[in-house]
C-alpha cells in the first residue's frame, strides 16, 4: 500500500467515522481481521478528586490492552471489541488517590449488521461496559478526547440495542428499534471494593422508529420517534455523607424531524427540531417543564480540503441521569478534525453547556454552566505504531459567583503498539 493510498484511507475513516466496505487494517486470518494492541501512557490530572477547593494534582501510568476482531463481508459485518484499562496514580504529597485508580475499567462490545444491502436488514449490538465517569470528560460530539474518561464514580452498564432496517425503495429506510439497558452507578472505597456505595441502579426500556428519505442524491429527510420507561431498582440515591433524594420511575418520549445534506461539496448542514418530555410516575411535581421539552440539533460542517473538517453546532436535549430526576442540556460547540502529511491526525473541540437539573424528591434543584475544551495530536509512525498527546480542560463555575465549583486540566501522552 503506497503512502498516498494509506493517507486517503486514513482520511476517510477520520472524517466519516466509518469506511463502507473498505479494507480493514490488521492481521488477516482467513475471512477475519484481528486488531490486537496495547496503549501505554502518562497521565497528569490537576484535580483528581473533582473538588472545588484545595484540588489535589497527581500523575499516573495507564496501560490499555485491547483486541478487535472484524468480519467485513459485503452484505454482513461482525465486530468484536475487548478493552481493559489499568491506571495507577503516584499519590503525590501523601494524598491517597487509590479510589480514583481504574483497576476495573473494561468494555466488551460486539455488533452484527446483517443483510446490509437487502430490503430487510438487522442490527444487534450488545455491550458490557464498566468505566469511570465525570461530567465534562467527553467532547461535544460524544467522542472521548485524549484517551479516556476519569473521575470518582463508576458506571456499569449492560445494553442490548436491536434495529430492523426496512428498505422498501433505494431512497427510503425505516428503522424500528428497541433496546434494554441495565445501569449501576457506584462509588468504590478502593479498587475491587466488595461493598461499594450504590449511587443508583436502573432498568431502561426504550423503543422507537426512524425514517430516512433521500429526496436528493446528497440530502435526507430525517424523522426520529422514541419513547421509553426507566425504573430505579435502587430508590434512594446516596453519595458518601449525604442523601440526594428518592428516584421516581419515569416515562419519556422524543419526536424530532429535520434534514441532513450537502449544500456544496465543501459545505454540509444538519437541522432537526422537535419536542419531548419526561414524566415522573407518582410525582407530577417532578415532571419535565413544557419549555424544557423543546429540542433541537444543528450542525454546519465545512470541509475546505478532503482531509480537513470543521463543524459548528447546537444541541438541546434532556436525559434522566442517576443524580437527577431529569437534566436539560443546552449546548453550543465547535469541532475540528484533520489529517496532515498523511500521518498526523489532529482534533480540537470546544463546548459550552447550560444545564438545568431537577433533583429527585428531597433534593435541591440547580443550574450549571459547563465549559470544556480539548486538543489531540496523534502521529502514525507506522500502521501499527502511534504516538499521541492531548490536553483537556473542564470547568463548572457556580451560578452566582466567579468562584469555580470544579476546574480540571488533564494531560495524556501515550504510545500505541497495535492496529486500530
């Protein structure tokens, strides 16, 4: 493979996120492609404990082995991804950060995409994921910038989404879908703690219908209808030393419609608007307010050259996290992805969020302003040898003063040996 061809393939993956039927990098064994690898990195965190006063900085070493297996058939695709993460802090200045070291972060994901070109397709993607979480550790697009999330709360999730993709014509796709997710949020006193503090445990059943009509060669009309029910098996949500409140089961729905397409070869747009709501069963006072249900998504993408893409966006949506009865995020963001010289990948993002949180029964409502920004550089020395460096900033100021409620800077430098 020449350097020019490799650059085009890498650019396609970087900018589009997927490569339709493209050759897979890795170690071919018959019809399968194996993608083993390990990333070893150095971490600096300015505020490991995510506290407002006297933040404790620390350095650490992380090791992330992983394995991917792909069957990339023309009409059927199977993916399997295994990942484990070991992070150990140095506990500088006699500050014990063992509770924030991720000895139990892992992910097992697989997906089956059957009859990809037929009239009736099927997609199934079960996953088990246990990770550390902290608000603001992800980029505006939902991608992790800089090699992983970090914080003090763990989230164990077991998910099983299923989609049926109906294609009555080449221009129309209908997608009935249903999913189940078990989520457990907890705080361990240390690695492999046998009796963690459970912050919340929920069962989520969701379903809906997607509609995609390609009314021009590069333009789509999109409609997305979803609804579901969330039951909290653990009703009292606690954190060490305090009680947040009682979580009520809730029902929710969303209805969004809009368009996505290319205005020119260098300019694309996505616009969606809609309405949704969340209803606390047995406690009407905890329902999402009517104005809170106004939803919207907008993104303007600019591609000055094939290997560079910028995007300006806006998003407003609600969720039902473990620490609130409902949460409404109004977000503006900027994203950039680029490939230079066929080997240097770059990412930059900035996000501002205004967040409105409704506390469960017995808790106090609050509003937040959140700012996140990040930059990532990744150099491909060879197809199986990458070097990366990233910086990420996150802050949640208080609503009535200039004193920050939470500020964090995080630096990661790592080497990856293996295929991606």
